[in-house]
C-alpha cells in the first residue's frame, strides 16, 4: 500500500458508487492505493469490495495508520500473556 495523494481522496469522493452509497468510499480509496495484495499485482475497487470484512477492516486501519500517523508501526497486546509490543504492519503487507 502506498500513501494516498489528495487526488486519490478527491477523485474517490466523486466516484459514482460513492455518490450513491457513501460507505463505499473506503473500498474505492483502497482500490487506488493498494499496490499489491498477496499474489495479486493489481487491486481495484472490485477486488477490495470482495474482501472479507475483517480483511477490509485491517486494510482500513493500515491506511489510516500510514496516512494519518505517518508510520506503519502499530502497538498491540498479546491476548495470552498481555505483553505489549510494536508490529511493523508495512513489512507484512509488502511495504
């Protein structure tokens, strides 16, 4: 995933799908900024819209992390031992 440009965000707002259904904004936007996903080298809004909800939520959080916070590092907690640690989300997604 790459950092979004102002144009990515503005053109996503004028997409017909978003105009008719504003909740579709994140799907269109992710379709523009995801550069690679697993073995897929091209991702578009149709691919993003076909993801499982949990996967889409993860990518939405990652988008927000790199575009708002400016860092792919996220803090998390181990559910077993409750140890807090940082995770580089960028490396897991291919940078």
